[in-house]
């Protein structure tokens, strides 16, 4: 058996990419997987309407409830199964990361982008102190680190040492079927969609500031759960105080990732000026829908601008503005080419690596 530890797992829907990463892995990789996760969603204080502190779903899932008693039952299960592989997703959560690491005998850790510079900025003092303590506890443990690309592998090596065993295997993705991938773009107008967590790392306010300072006809539709309430409120206040944004920027809240493909069909471009992604499921899902993207250069995905898909440096605000102005002018035929280029990038850069990635996971989880 392989025991997977993650802060949030389905039926949670507010934690973004890691839920998708783990769900796809369990669906596509052969193995006897059991999942431990919190019994509530992000920023929720009430548990799901499911049983906690016991095995559910035919003994496949264990949801840890709130309170000391829940920690006690969780600890008992950790000791019972700690001779098996513990696959720990994330590093900073005491309950779902640190405790499994502490009691493990066979350990695989996937940081899930938490060691990127962009992810370490907020609360960096506490995070650096925590990582120093974690290094001490890992010193005499046999650990395999799972990175999703070579950049994350370098992040791991920088913090935990280059002599560590690090394997880079990309996340697995599922193609979204039943989409038309036909452009409905209006020349002179840009219909944008942001689909991600609302947090400082995703850098939504940067995008709002760019849009506030250009003269084009646009709409920006924002989908995603609030991870940082103060940051989300500051974004909403910024919109309300701007005559160029109010009425054009709309917050839609959380949607289930299963319906995103059909939502994506309504928009011209996906936009995400993120401070850092180790994979970026929302980016890949957009490409698989034939929805072209405008993203920062802080992800694994880099585009030739001739494809009408863009990865733009965050320090080049002029380039962001010029790109949006030029894309607003696209007609339906040019935009259709952009959609086809997005889908071809997905097939040529993502799907082509799926089989070898599945085989690499099989090797990683060999007991």
C-alpha cells in the first residue's frame, strides 16, 4: 500500500491544482493507494458531510477531523502503517505534512511548488525557520523527493542539498472532451478569464492594475476560491474604486474543476500573472480546451509569440499592456488560429509525455 498525505482532497474544491494532481495520479497509475486529508475545505471550520477519523470509500480515504481526539486517531494510523510508503504532498502543514514525515520509515515528498521563491515570499521568516527544523528531522531519513520539473528539482536541491535523491516527473493530465474549440471573438474586444486561487502568489492585483491603465474594450471574469481573504478584499476594493474596472471585472466565486472546460468555451483568453507555478493545472486545462493563454514567465510553459499564446516577464509591464491591446484587435479567424495553436501545444508538449510519466510513477511507488 502507498499512503498519500495531502492537506485537501476531494470533496474539497477550493485548494486548486494539488487536488487535481493527486486525483489524476490515482486514476492513471496502478497501485494500492490510500489517502489521508483534512476533513474540511480551505478556510472552512466545519467538516464535510462525511465520516471523519475512520476509513471511508471502501477503505481508500481517511479524513482527519478537528480537535485533539482526531489527532490521536490519526497518530494511531500513522504508527500502524509507517512501514509502507508515505507519499507526502506539501511541506508546511503540521498535521498533513510534518507528522507523516516525523513517523515515516519510507518517505517520498512532493513539495507541490511550495519551495519556489514566489511561494516563500509571504511569511518568509516563519517558513525559513520551519524548513531549518525540517532539515534536522530529515537528516537521517531515507527520502525521495518528487519534483514536477527540473526547476522545482533545483529548488529542492538548493534548500535540502544537492546530494539528495530527487526525481522529476510531471503531473498527469486528463483531456477534456466534448468541446467545440470554435472562436466567437469580437474584433476590438477582449473577453478574459482568470481561473485560479485568489491569493498573493497568483498576483491578480497585478492584472487589475494593468487593465486599469490601458484603453481597450474588455471584460475579466474571475473564477476561483479565496485562499487569502484580505488579498481578495483588496482586489475587490480596487475594482470598486476604478471607473475603468467597475462593471467590467466580475467575481464568480468557486466552480467545480469538472465544468471548467465548458466555462472556458465562453472566453477569448485565459490570463494568470502568477508569481510561480511548478506545473499550473489551470494553464494546462485551458490549453487542452483550446483556450489560448497569457501567463507570466514564472511557470514551466514558454510560448513562441507567433502562436498567439504568451508567457511574459512580470517586470515588463509595457509588454503586458502592448500584448493585451494587440489581442483585443484580433478578429475571429486570427483568434481561431490562436485556439488551434493552444490545443496543439497541449498535444505536443503535454500529452506526448504522459506514457513515460505514468511509467516513471510506477517506478517511484515500487514497494
